[in-house]
């Protein structure tokens, strides 16, 4: 069933990471990525790996959920690792087959690349695993709020995201219904070549779009009826406040930076 | 508290076509429970949208709780006081969590958080959806979704709620839930209810029925009076509650069945009484 697709991958438990303000987590992910891209020595990679493992443990999200996020990028990973492994020209040769050769430099670079990619995915999926979509959109709105003065429609962006989140399950359900209705009238979505299959999508897409526009129209009126007038003067039911867990996050950020600088200085 | 005087309206780009509302004169008092009936295209939704200035009169005047709906400066004051519930519950729920949706109107009005929390909880308790406050709306039943929509209106503490065919897409139990909620709001909180419906058994529960046709009011009165006019209703393409229809058919066959019977229980009583009074043989 189409509607079984859940949006995002939020895993709702109570952990320090879940309790953190979404803004803290988003800034942390950016910070974490920067550190990851600045890492050069094996020691730094080891440190980042250890830290990531600690964060995963603190999030109380089962490992299975976290590794699931790695599957979609498996091919990309194989490709980058393979390219680095076989195409690094420097270093002493370890193995050779025709024009393909593996050097010791290649092995190190490929390994670092793999670790960097895995950590990147795990780090960012920790954000979506510990933050529900609606909290995330609220956080984005507040994070972007300072840029509103520069003309960035931060409220509108967040509102669009949350309405999209709200209507995706509804539209999924509708798609399901339309497919069933058309199938029962003899439509065939399974057989034939790619062109025939794409053509077969028209009887699904047309009613879906018509329905979506009608919904959008009705929703706009319903929102107006409830005094919606854009972002100015709005308050929020949800409280966004920095708490104890956010303070810990800050301490961790400083500690990690200190450790990385130490490694860089010592190994130079 | 609602007063329409010679209210006329036609949709733009629709010139030449008949006006959607024609010189409407309607007076509705505070605390009334009014049902509006009429077949498709008779102007019910157009009238409903006039009440909170989604549409404004072309001619004539409409005042709602002392606010002239043409006055652009008071639009939000008006919409705070006149809540609107629509037919399709899916297309009026904005948020992905029930309580966030109920808070939507209050957020728009800039209500402080503590008061918002209190009003959201109270509204959810009133419609008996408090236990579902953290649920995702798309997983609720139709009746529950409509109650969430009502809670969202209720949190704004309106004086009047306009419901435009709120039960049309619901199953019988969902319809019953919504009707029970609406009646309770009317009785216990004194909220004026304007209920647009195709279901005659719902109209029977109102204090007053207004029947519209071609953008005009053609009948206006208590349900007992309206539903005694069976021929006229049929001519307008409307049904009559079954009990009223039965009584009408009996009267047509020369049996002295009482007028003003709209529900099944009094109908059963009346039939029993007719048997007693006239003897079984006679009635047969
Ligand atoms: N958005 C619109 N644009 C143009 N004409 C409309 C629009 N909405 C309704 N109408 C027309 O106005 C008349 C009244 O419609 P409406 O108020 O929706 O009736 P009801 O709710 O009683 O079914 C109908 O003739 C309808 O075709
Ligand atoms: Mg209508």
C-alpha cells in the first residue's frame, strides 16, 4: 500500500538528542560536516568515528534504523571507493591487473572516503531520526527568521514545507484510490515497454492533479477563515527554547574542536 | 445578531448568469440553531461565505454581531467570531499533529502561548478529542477529523459557527458524532449554529429551517411548520423526514394523522394513538 510509506524517518524515543532544540541539532549537523571535511589524518577520522558512535548511543535509536539510511547510497559509496582505490596514481604499487593498479596511498584514501561518507550519512540521519518533521520545519523557520529582514520568506518556506508534509499522506491515499479505480476499469499499469507504461500513468496523474488543485483551493479558503494572514504577528503553540541538553551540545562542540586542533598540532 | 438586508451577490466573470444571491433578507438571533436547506446550486455556500467576509455583498448589507462585513478593517475580528467548518475534513486541517491544528487559528491571532495551551486543551476536551491531541490527523476517522476542525474553530471562542455540509462525507456514526457535538455547543455554550445540510433528519433538530432556492429564501420557519409543506418541498427537489412523509401520506388518504411530527418516536406514538382512538378496523 502506498500510504504505508512513512515520511521522514523519525524514531520517537526520549533521549538527550530528542530533547535538544531543532536549531541546535541543525547547526550541529552543519558544524559536524565542516569538521568532517576538514579532517585529514587517520587520527581525526578515528576521533570523529568514536564521537559519532557516542552520539548514536546517546540517541537511543537502534543501529538497524541508522544503517538502513546507508542502503540508498551503497552504490555511490562503492563507486567512490572503487575509483579512489584503483585510480590513485601516487604511492607504492601493491597489486596490478592491466591498467588497474592499487597503491598503498589509494587504499588509505579510499578508506578515508568511505568513512567520511558513512559518517556524513549517519550524522545527518541522526537529525531526522531524532526530530519530527513538524519540529524540524518549525526549527527551520526560526533559524531562517533573521534573514527575513533581507527579504527571505522564512515563514512562507516553513508553511509550505509543513503543508507538504500534511498533504503527502492524503495524496498518497488518493493515488492509491485512483489506481484501484482505474485498474477496476481495465487500465493496465504493469505490462508493456517504458513508453507504454508512462502513457498508462496519465489516467492516474490527471485526476490526481485536478484533485490536488481543488484541495489547495479549499485549504486556502479554510486557512483564511481561520484568520491566516502570513507570518507577521503570529505566535506558536510549540515552545522553542535552549535547555540543558543544548548546553551539553555546545560543550561537546567545543571539546571536539579542541581535540581536533590538538591532533592537528601534534601530528604536524 | 446576523442581519442580511437585500443582500445580492453574483460571481465575477459570470456576467449574464443568474445572481447567486438575490435580495436576501435574513435575521438570525444570537444562540439560534438554524438549518439551511436547498438543492445544489441554490446559494447556500455562497451565503455561508458572506458571513465571514470570504465574499462580500455586491448590493445590500450584511451585519454580523454588529460588524458590517464590507468593512475591511474588521475582517479578522469578524472571522474570530464566525467560525467555518467545511464539507471535506481533509482540506481544512493544516497541521500534521491534532493539537497543532487546533492551535492554528490562535497562532494566527497572536494569542500568547500559555493562553493558547489552555484554550487548545479546553477545545479538544469539549469535542472529546483530547486523548488524540498528539495523533496525526490523516489517521483519524471522518467524524473525528470534523471534530478536530470544530475544535480549531472553538479555540478561537467564536459567537457563531457556520457548518457547510459538514456531514456530507461521513458515515452514519461520524454524522451522529458531529451532530451531537454541534447541538451540545449550541445548548451548553450558547453558540449560534448555522448548519447547512442535505439530511432532513439533521434539519429536524434545528430551532429553525431556512429553505433556499435560486439564491432566494423560499421558506423560513420552525421545522414542524416547514416539513408540513411536503408538496412544496418536493417541488424544490428536497426530501421530507420519513416520519413527516408517512404522516402526510396518511392524511392524504383521509386519515386524521397529526401535523408537526418529524421524528420516529413521536410518529410511533401517534400511530398507536390513532389505533386506540379509531379502532384497528378503521385505520386499516
Ligand atoms: N466559485 C464560483 N464561481 C462561479 N460561480 C459559482 C462559484 N461557486 C458557486 N457558483 C455558482 O453560484 C451558485 C450558487 O452556488 P452555491 O452557493 O455553491 O450553492 P450550494 O452551496 O447551495 O450548492 C451556483 O449557480 C453555482 O454554480
Ligand atoms: Mg454548497
